[in-house]
C-alpha cells in the first residue's frame, strides 16, 4: 500500500497550501469583523480565492483516496498536513518551532510510514 503515501502527500500539500493562502488572504483583509465590507474584501482577494481552489482540489483527491484505499489507512495520512503546515509556518511566516513540536512531527511521520506499510 505504499501507493497511498505519495497520493496522501499531494493531498496534504494541497490542504497546507490552502491554509497558507488563507492566512495571507486574511492578513490582507485587515482586522476581522462580521461585516459585509470585510467579507467583500475576502471575496476579491486572490489569495483567499486560491485557498478555495486548493481545498477543492484536495477534496477531489480525498474522494479518490477514500474510494480506493481502506479508510483505516487513508484517514491517519491526513496527519501529514500537520507536518507540512509546520514547515509552511517556518518558511512563509518565519515562526520559531520548539523541540517538542519537532518530536511530534517525527512521531507523526513515523506513524504514517508504519500505517502505509
């Protein structure tokens, strides 16, 4: 079932990419408010729009995964998106990551490898 791993990686990259684009879009929209103006700024923001495209593509890929692989293997693979999200936080938002999170990433990645075998 190692075929699941590369497909899951792509799906998780789409989810993480969507999160990065959403954060950029929200940052450009200004302070959060429950107003038409705020949501209007989001609708015409290319980063926010692109996050929806990433989520849509990731959802289609997820449908393929769920259809063709056992759910008990497929569902835990979503945890790889946490790994990609953390690397995205470092690369795009220059966040500092403590050692405990690095240990967590190692454990998540190890678990995914064990599940895919």
